[in-house]
């Protein structure tokens, strides 16, 4: 069938613009390949992007979207999905009424999505994604990650963290057992501001120069049930410069999670490094609830490692937590336990695929690599893990 004949038979057929749309898709592929290539020149990426263009564009985006109390990125995603559903519905209607051929409708839709993918991938890397090509933290600060650890070394760090967690609990509540789970006294926004102050101190403590901080609040996504179902506590939306953390998370977890997403906003791409930076920033924040959250996060990671070598020692140290701390941890465990299931497995698989696509070694297992950074950090400080 010639083009003219098909056009007469299907007057609703649209021009596919295949060459232009595939060119935009190719731009996205080329940008991704550039990111792969730049992993071989991390020092160059750090000087031009990590310490240059990257922070500037994030600060611009944070100003652009920070005024909104809602997640601008989430609204954009919902809007885009609704647009695609509406376009597919309209195309299906024209095909059913035989005003448009099935091949034209499918081809146009697929090419449009290919074009959009090219735009999104290109923007992702230039707005934030090239941070994956920066040098690892241990290289920038001159650490050597440990390849072995002793039980005594681990036990000493855990004991320090347990005692620090107990002290922060007493500072918050004035007792060893308040009888109810810990909550944020003044809400999330004041906590975020104190975490920003902790981030400045964290940069100084690790020998990085000061620079202007991104503004704007940490957003609370609207689709909380969806994020609970897939097991997502927080995420950074690079196209709008917004850290997002869902509502309802126990206070004992929240400080560290907020700090983790703020680390991503500041160009920290690998999950292990965001965990580590989040710990240091929260531990240095002028806020006992944030410090408390940081100490409990680190002690649980190191306790899990200690238990692999000496389970009895790990249990003994865990039992030195004051009753209120034990209650907070039990409350948090029950909270997360409500969301385990098929959705969380799907969310974990999707996150793993995303991380591996962006060259994060080990995928979701990279989160646990922060334990090595804790060990290296403590060794640089004579065995002390508390900043």
C-alpha cells in the first residue's frame, strides 16, 4: 500500500517524525555512553562537574522548586503518565473507528516515548547523573578501605555507638524510658535545617571546602501508599533538585533518612557514600533527635557485622541499650515489617537495576558498603566512630 493510498484509507494517520525522534533518543544514548567514558577520568569530572557545574545547577533547581510545599517532581511524573494514558486512549479510539492504522498509532507512540527517553536521560546526566563518575570518597579523603577487621575493633566501635545512643535518648527524654516511641518535637522542617548545619560541619570535618548550600525543603510525596508498597522511604528527584522522604517514618529512622537524601542533593551518588555522609551530617547536627538516629543506624550496621564473628558479644552489647532505645528499635522494626512483600521485592529489583545501570558496584548491596567507610573513618580517628 502506497503512502497516499494509506493516507486516504486512514485520514487520521500522523507523521511519525522518526528521524528527529530517533536523533533525540540517540542523544540520550550518547550521553549515557559519555558517563561510562568519564568513569575513566574521575578527577576531571570532579573538577569540572562535581565541584563546578553540578552544585550550581542543583542550587538553581532547589530555588526553582523549593517554594512548593509539595513534590514538584512527583506532580510532573503523574502529569506525564496521565498525558501518555490520554494519548494512548485517543489513539486507540481512532484505530477502532478506522481513522488511523494500528501501525501508525503504535509507531507514533513508541517513537514519542523514545524521544522522551532521550530527553530525560540527557537531562538526568547533566543535571545530576555525572556524579556517578566522580572519584570515590575514600580516594578524595585519602583513606584505605580495610580488608579485615578484628572483633575487638568492632566491639569498641559498637560500644561507643550504643553509649552515645543512650546518652542522646536521655537528653531527648530526660529518662531511660519515656514509655512511648520517640517523636520529632518540632516537625520535619526544623530538623532539616539543623541537618543542613550538620552537613556544613561534616564537610569541614572531612577536609572539604565550604560552599553555598542548596535551599528548599525536603518534600513529602503525595502517593505515600505506593511508596510504602514498593518499600521506598526516600528518593532524590534529579530533574527538579528535590529530596523526597515519605511521611509516617519513625523518628528514630527519620534523621538518618533525611540526611541520606540531602547527601544525594549535594552530589553524593553512591548509596554507601550517601549513608556515610548522612551519618556524619546527622551526628554533627545541633539536634539530639538527628544524632540519636545517626548513632542507632551506625550501631545496627556494625552490630550486624560483629554478630557474624561473635554473636554472643553482639548480643551482650545490644542488651546495654536503655529500655527506651530498645522500644524505639522495636517500634521501627514493626513499622518496616508492615510493608514487606511482593511490592518491596519489586521496588528492590527496580532500584538494583537502576544502580547497576549507573555503575554502582553491587547494586542495592552497595548500601552496606558504608560499613567499610565507617571502619576507615574510625581508624583515621584512633578508633573513634563518633564525630
